[in-house]
């Protein structure tokens, strides 16, 4: 564990797609000596292309600046000539995890996945969160909450949609500015994407703790720690909220201690996310035996893809990992967590509270059709169904 004397001097939530693109544009223009961007899953989007074009122009105007990028699952929307332009212009371009472009001219591949989505500018300004750089992403301020509330008030309307695939996801990122350069972070990112290290690494400052976790190096523990230390309230927003093992036990303990628990899960916005929704609901059912749970599901516009925990209305943790057994304990991928507290979080917590007021929550009630028999049938059926879905994903 690296104990640093660094401090976070500014934290700001990224609440809209427009804000994200404008912030990236500004940070690229103002960078002087280094840029590192892990784009996550890029699916030929115009937003990612815009950022990549800005990086090419930046390098042309400032040849001395070091620019390193990492892209996962590059599809053929970007032709090989464009990819070679990136490779020949920027300092390092990594394409990870079963890369599609396999030519002698584009050699950078290894089989570990850098699932974290982040951008670091001059070792001092950082954007982290859930958003992949692809078309269709949007942020909390881009959601139609009026329609969402109306849909959610109708008990079953958030379940039945006829779309086959969800094309839009609701994301959330955070901008962080440190009091001075943190070269340890750039070096750590570079080692991870180049396959040099996949071990667990901690960076701890006065008002933050950042963890980079690799294969089986305790990806679940940041979640468990914040749940155990919460005293009054916990909000969890996640794409795959499927607690098992120690994570499940920590949630049970939380409910038994009387801590208020609110969950925001993906709705069945399409047939593909319907499976995620019903598994989330099954785990809410399991946990509801130990205390009252409030939950909400985005019903229009897109499925929630955020990975975030807010504790006691004063502490916020952003991560790239989904909260399921495979992501937390088994997958061969690196994840990034950032746990933040102190007075610098007040602005982002205020913004979060303004957002959460727009969301309709429902108290989960156990039981339903056919009483005890129906409850037993549901529990037995969903144990099998959820086990199969979680095994698949």
C-alpha cells in the first residue's frame, strides 16, 4: 500500500453527455506533458472518434507530449488505416482482449482486460467512472424522469418492453483534481495495460483511497469495507447487483443494523436487460428477509450502467466493476475503485441528492400471488434461473 501525501482539491460529478465531451476537450487542450486514456469498450462511436481526433491533433501540435491510450473491443467501424494513424501518431496504443485487428503493423495485444474507464491528464487531473466511449451513452441529466416516474408507478410497466437490445445506458463519471502530480498513478496504469502487473495496488491520500485490482486480488473488499463502515444510509447504483458470499453477508449485516438501503437497478428496458433485472429482483427478495429495501429501476431512455455507492450522505465510491460474483472474484480483468470523503465531496453529494430526488423508489414487499405456496415456488424457480444467468455473465 502506497501512503501518499496527496490531497483531492476538487471533485465534480459529470451529469450529462455534453458535459463529458466538453470536459474531455478542455483537458486535452490544456494538457502539457502527458495524457493517458483507457477508453473501455469502443464500438465505433462518434464521441470516441471525436476524442481520438483531438488526441491526434494534440500530438501534431505538441510532439513532446506523451499520449498513451488503451481500447477494448475495437470493431471494424474504425478501419485499419485509421487505427494505423493512431498507432503511428501517438506514443502507445494498446488494443486488448481478443482484438479484432490482428496485423503485423498493429502488434499490441494481451489477454487480460483493463475494464476500468479512466483518463489522466498531466498526472494531476483524473476522470473515472462507468462510461465506455461509445455511441448511446448518456448521463443522469439526459434522462426523462417525468416519463420514468409515470412508468414506474404502474407496477408492471417497467418489466414489459419489446426492444431486443438496449442501445442506451445511463452512466456516471467523476472528475478529480489532485493538489499536485501523481506520477505513481500514470506508472500504475501503464504497467496494467502493458501486462506487466495485474496485482492489487493501493494509493491512499488524506481524503481518498484508490485501488487497482487484478486477478483474484480482492475486488470485493472495497465494497465490503464501505458497507461495514456505514452507519445511517447506503445507496447502491449498479448494472449487475447480484450479491453473493461476503458481499451478501455485508448487506445482511447492514440491514440488521437498521441502516437504510436504497438500490437503483437496471430495468427490463429490453429483452437483453430483462435477465439482469429479474436477477437483481431475486437478490432483493433474498435480502428483504432481513430489513426494508427501497429500489428503483430506470424504465425509459436506457438501462443504468453506473457502479457507485453513496454512504451516509458524505462518502462516495466510484468503480468500474459490476457488483456480481464473477466481476468481484473470478474474471481476468483489472478494475479501478476510488473511495472519497471529506468536505471536498460536498459538491458532488449535493448534485447526487438533486438527482436522487427525481427518482421514484418503491418499498419491496415480500409475498404476493398464492401466498406461501407462491413464495416458495418463486424462490425455488429463481434460485435456478438466477444461478444460470449469473453463470452466463
